[in-house]
C-alpha cells in the first residue's frame, strides 16, 4: 500500500518535470509553444512547415531533456530503493520483535455480581437485562459516536425496559465543556493538601455539579499516570508520584463523587505514563507505545491506586490507550479479566478510553464492557468495532451470549448501585448543556451530517453553589511553602510595623539609603496576571496568563479565574502599600530603574505547563521536554532578584506548575527569601494565594513528588521516550519499584526538596510513638472467600437474528452508531479462532474474592500512634507521615522506605493531638510473583518511621 502510493507520487513528479521544463528552460521552446497556442495557421503548407519545425524542436528538446530526466529519475529510483531497503530492514527488525500479545492470557472474563455490597443492584439489573432484546443489549455497550450526543460520551438506551442513555463527561477537575461550573484545583494540588476530608469534599462538590448538569458518569478521578516520569504530560490530573497517596486521594474522590449518585470512573488503567506515542497514528506510528512492566511492579505501584478505588466502590474504570506488555490495555485479558475483575473484584464496568479499543471480539473476550465514543476504527467516522459488529458477533457465536450479558449487567447494575433509577435525581433526558456549542439552540447529534431540528441544548444551569469555598480551601492547602527565611507571612500593609522598622534600619545601614513612606512592592511575571483570559486557548492548550490548570480533556472552561494580581490589588492596603505591576516575563527594569531600585519587596511569578498529547503548545507535545520553568521564568526570577531594591529587596517566588520544576538557578540567591509552590490552583488562584501570603491560611501543603536538582537525577526510568525506538515503541519499566523518592533514596541522591516536604508558619513536634499489634504476622492472607453472591444467570441461547434488524421506517442518522444491521441473512454460527489460552480457565486469584480483593488484605494488622504538638506561635495544620521499612528477606529487594500513612491535624498553638495510622495487610505486604499473592514478611521486624517528609523522620517504632 505504502509502496503503491510512493510509486504514484514518483510518476506525478516526473510528469510535472517535463511539462515545467518546456516553459522554463528555453526561449525558443517558449516561443514555439506560444506560436502553437496563439497564432492560427494561415495555410496548409505553412501549417505543415510550422508543425515540422515544432516537432523537430520538440524532439531536440526531448533529447536534451531526456539526459537530464534519466539522471534525475535514476537518482530518485536509487534513493527510493535505498530508502525502501532501509525501511524494510527497520520494519522487519521492529515489526517482528516484539510480537503482539506478550501479556499472559486470562480467560474467561469473570462475571460481575459476586460482592455483597452490589448484590441488590445485580438482582435488580438481572430483572431488567433478561427482558432486553439483543439490539438493546448491544446498544448499552456501545457509544453512539463522537459528537452524537451532548456529552463527550453517550451510549444507547434500552427504551423498552426503561434503561436510559448514559451521559459520560470529563473530567477530573470539573465538568468539562460546561458553563456555570466550578474549575476546581487539579488533582496534583489536591494531592499536595494531604487532606483526606478535602479530597472527599472536592469530590462531593464535583459530583453535585455533574448531577446538576445531567451527567451520569464522570470521567475521573485519574490515578494513572502515576508520575513515573516527572515530565509526563498528564501527571497533574492525578494526585502525586506515590501509589499510596494516589490511592487514598483517588478513593476519597470516588467516595465524594459517588455520594451524590454520580458514577466515578477510575482512569487510565494502566501505565499510560507518557503522552508521546500513547495511541496509534496520533504520533505518526501505526501502534501505541508498550509499557513493559514486571508483575511485582505492576501490583505494587501502578495497579495499587486502582485497588483503592475499587475498594471504595467505583462504578466504572477506563482502560488506557497504551499497550501493557505488548497487548493493548483495552484488549489485555490479564489486566481486565485477571487483575481488575478477578483479583480486585471490580463489580462495575470497563469502558475504553476514546478510541483505545482495537479489536471487536478480542476486546469483548478480554473484559471490555463498553466502547467509547463508539467509533472504533477511525476518529468520528461512525464505524464501530461493536455496535452492529457486536450484534453480528453474538449471532455468529464468536462473542458468547453470556459475555454480552455480563457486559450489560455490569453497566445496568452500576446504574442501580448509584441510585440512578431515581428519576427525581437523574431525569431521563440529555444533559442540560452541550459540549459542542455555547448557543442556546443546537442539534442533539452535531457529529452527524444528517439534517436535524434545532432544540434548546444549553439551559445555562448554574450548579456552582458555594463550591468556590472548597476550591479556595483546596488551592490554599495545596500550596507548598518550600522556603521561608523569616519573610512570610506578610501583611496587607506590607510588613507589620515593627518588622518594617527593623528592616528599614538594617537596609539603611547596609545601603546608606533610608526607605520611607509607603511600602513598595513589585509584582512580576505574566503568571501573576490575567493574560488574554483563562479560556483564551482551546482546551487550555497554551501557557499564557496565570496558570490555573494543565490542558486537554482534564481541563474545563473556567467560569472565572482570580489572577494573583487581581487578589493582591484588592487586598493590599493602598494607604500603606504601593504596588508596581510588571505582568510580563521581560520587564524593562532598567527603564524603570528609579522605581525598581526603591522596591522593598518583589513577588515574582513563573510557571510550567503540560497536557494531553492530542494538542501541543510550542515545544510541549503533551509531555514537557524538560523540567525548566517556561517562558523564561528562570531568567525573570534571577533578573528581578538582582535588581529588586538594587539587589537588596526581599523576593518571594511563586510557582504554578504541573509537576516538579528545577529551581537551581535561583533557589539559593540570598534575597530569594520565600518560595511558594502553588501547583495548579483552579479558579480561586489569587484568593488562595493571598490567604497564604497574608497568613489567613497557614501553609500546610506538602510535596506530592520529589523536586530534583536535574531531570537526570530521576534516573533512566524517569525519562520520557521522545523518539520512537521501533514501530511499536517499547518502554521498559526496568527501574521496577524505584520511581520518584524511592529512586532518590535507593541511590542516595539529595534532592532539592524531598517527597512529602512542606513548611509552615508554625512548628510541630512529634513524640510518644506507640505500636499496637492487632493480628499476628503470617505470610499469606486468609484463603479467598467464596463469593458472597452469585452472578445472575441467563439463557445462553443465541437470540433470533430478527432482533437486530433495523426497525421498519427507522430514520437513521448518518454516522450515528446503532446496534442494527440491514441484513442478517449471511450470519451463520461457526467455529472461530480464539486467542491463545482462551480455552484454559485460569485459577482464581488468592488475592481476590470480594470488591477490592481478598478482605483480609484490608484488615488492620497494626496501629501506630504518635502525639503531634504545635509548639510554634500560630495555629496551623501538621501533616504527619508514616513510612514503612520492610524486614530483610532473602531473595527479595525492598525500597528503603514507602509511604503507608498520613493525616492532617489542625492544631492551635500549644495544642497536642494523637494521630492514628492504621496499617492493613496489604500495606505490610509485597507482591510475591511465585505465590501470585500479597505476602507479609513474617520473620524479622518491620520499622515504622514517622515525621514530616520522606527524609525528615523523627520517630521510629517496630513490629
Ligand atoms: C482521554 C480521557 C478522556 C477522553 C474523553 C481521552 O483522550 O485520554 O482521559 O476521558 O478522552 O474526553
């Protein structure tokens, strides 16, 4: 195919060459052609002579040209042959190796309905599903196509039994493409709060808004990517580069969202760690990248947070674009059937990421339950791998009827489980907003070229309530104070009177110059200002103005964005403070020398952005190319620090970022007295920052990742693969368990700021660590329990073909995906080749048995308690963290320490409280590849270290 195309290309080029040649190279040729064209012949012989001359000219021309042409054509052919040979060589090399499908087979797909917590919903679902026709069942599993509804994803209904279309909408920080919603802080900011209650509260508010907008399924939270690579483009959608932190934050978010009856979707399952090559064709390659992960690492790092979400009762899971061990995640039976459904006991349904499904029958057998957005072969082309194809596959017997029934039952059970059959809460209507237009009127399926009547599609329902309060709290608590040399908090008058007097006297001694009058502050950087407005670029895919979120499907339309300057202008007391604004990264400080020399305090803003790989901004193609501040942020900070108050003014640096940024160029400058990492604060950015600057909120954010001194410090596993290393790019996770702080610890590298680090305006003290044992150590969990409920059973006979014929008189919209077929005559049941290993039923996992896995894994074995005291001058919140060190075990290597507990305590000055860390069997185990189970180290002593960061561990206890 590729060869044919290039052949045609070559012919066209050669043709063009000779035509052009006539006109360009010879005057006589030009004349001859002109004559021929323009002067009508007067008589026969003149005409004849003229023609002869012209023919002769033309033959001479061809003679000259042909030498030249032969040379050119020969060169092209030789080049072509060389290129083809090289292409064939590489194609062969990379195409053949590795072969597709190195992930082990796991069949048959476990049926939903084994957990007590879902039993009632499954019973109700069974009663509904048994009445459905084949077309109705298929309809429920298949999206109607891109832009074939008002939400980003809509499946088909089962009208006769009263099951509505489900409306699926992004995303993890707010309701995407909607008006009058809240733009909450992004996941990474939530992670930085280390505050379980806020995680839940934000999820709940998000759920209220989604329901208010008519959404059934929210496409979040995101716990994958985990953050293996600090420059990974979508790390900010998740909660931080540690599975325990991700797991807790993900689970609290799920509980919050689902407390409002909205189904949460835990995504992206799994190992979608980078944007480059995440899906076929987006990056010019026919295949997506393969994340190659060993079994232990998969369990202990990447799947871990998904287990927490399943335990929390999550209704949906989204499989990812990438391959894992060279099988596409959405067709990977080991991942979906084996790990998610059997081992973790997931009772909800698995949907594909948008176009992440690559096989019809294969993905159904592998455990996929719903395909989104429906189109599966190409973007928005209306051709589905399911829909009518699934109808056909069930009729010809290639997809077993019981697999289809399980897909549908899982979806319907999830709907009942969340109480969505209650029409007062979930009216059976399209959402009250359209993702595709801001106009009031529009069509219901704008993706179809078929004519449609316009209806009201945007009702502009305001669902924000007082959620700005939560957004502001999360943003303030998610702000990490990284450095503070006695400068923060400042006051609305600048500095409090006594501090100001001391400072001015000191400066006078130093510079001989006495500052007087109003306190003079300079605010610098584009990131402090509104830029062109928060929604200037589509999907937020550019870095301009202050940075409130990253970009892509994880972003929303900001209803507003309080920029830092807006809040500071309002809040500084103008009778005492003079604010000079330089909302650019290239301020002309020399032109303004007299003012800049006089500044007593400079607040400099800089940032770093990234996002989803379907769109790029400058050289950030989803993933960041490095960890530098963008738009000249480093230069700005250095420049301001050197000129502010002639180099003696105090400097506060404020960073908004999607992840770690390098700070080496300025962090140790003597007048950089304070640094705040405000992460991605959402709509309340400026207000939250002011809360922290002025000390209304005592900073209590802690780093959800490590800030290194260079990108290379994160090790080989920390590097994004920017250039393909084969037709199927291969990324080996050979660093295993050692990502982020585990890598830094193992290699004894001093980061700039370690994982878990964060300062406060007060100080805390820890004492009295106690360990209470509740159960005995034993290597293996209790045996897998027998199922608490039985999955529904239905007749397995293939339904009549007529059930999937287009109903008579049906007006089909072009490109819309229906379950129907125009003819069923050619469909015959037959023998079909199934994937290798399909006929070998896998043993059920000892780690499974209930929702979230074997219940014993969640049993609490040890409690560690510690007294935390605020021994500083002001009220504040402490974040005590517990890290676990495993006993030594022959043949098993453990990370030096891993996070296994945290909490946030609000303490008045002098107040003391006890923090309780509960450690479950899973927390104390490692994944044993031979046992295929979580194993506790029964010999030797576990050590529990408690402190305020991964490297500030003051107390130790043992078990
Ligand atoms: C993203 C998902 C998102 C989906 C729907 C995909 O490109 O990877 O996270 O939910 O689109 O917008």
